[in-house]
C-alpha cells in the first residue's frame, strides 16, 4: 500500500507518518521509485502499537522508541528487552528517592523483587504522597491492594510464560501499558457501581457523554 492508504487505514495524517519515518519510529517501506515506497501490514501493526502506547499509555516519543528497540532485540536478549520495557513503562527518572518504606512493605508481604526495581520508586512515591495528604495507608488496606495485585500478576506471569518467545516482549508491553489502563478504568467503574448501590437509590449516574452506538435512558 502507498503512504496515503497507510494513512487512511491507520487513521494518522500523512505528515505524522512522515515524521515517524524520519525519526525511525516507523520502518521505511519498500522503495519502488526515488520518491515512493510500498508499505504492508507490518507497518500498520506497528502504527497501531505506537498509537496504543501514546493514547492509552501516554508514553513519550522517546519512551516508545526505547520499547520498540527492545522489541527488536534478538530472542537471546529477551531478559534485557523485558527489563527495558519494565523500566521504561515504570517512567522513573532515576532520582535519589529513599525507597526504604517501599522495601519494608514488599518485605512484609514476602515478595522477592529486585532491589533496583524501578517500581519500588513508584511505590515509595505513592506511599510518600499518601502520608503528605494525611491518608497514610493502614496495614490492612495495603494488604488488600497487594492481594488483588498478586492475583492479577500471577495470571499475567502465567500467560507471559505460555507466550511464544518471540512475542513475549510485546505481551509484556501490553500488560504494562494497555492492561494497566484497563485495570484502572475497571476499578473506577466498579467504584461508581458500588457507590450507587451504597446510596440505595437504584439510579445509575448518566454518562458524561454519549458513546457512538450507545443509547442512554434518563
């Protein structure tokens, strides 16, 4: 397909595609003349992944580039590729934040994690933020969250190990970005559901905006 058709199928402007080509985010097509190239379904799949990482994961151009480069590593470098994906999607800027409180939480749960895990920094920031707004988490609440996370991650790991080696980095990326966003959305929607039940009104709050193909009854 020509770049105009690739634009139509991907929903992205030709100018955006040319920018991706210039910066290396999108691979070059097969040259058929000095000024034209042909693209295939692999380009379309890559564009869909880029859009997902941008629109759902809110990753920057540089972060997406690192993830895509990790996905291009040979199978022998799978461990390095997975580590790159986890570090990139954790979005930690490498400051000197004290992770002692986070390490204590993890140790209390009996979890064995890498002492240098970027997610310890994320956890430390969350714990510090809760302390800062006067809502320090109780041990019971932390354990409740940990048990829910453990159940999900156990299934994530099982599915990852069952995935073909060549697809594991993509699966890990999907889990870290897209499934993470899905989980956050389901948690908020569930909260709306339980709040409606607790109020005892039997009324479901009207959506803030109508979605295509969905009718709303008021």
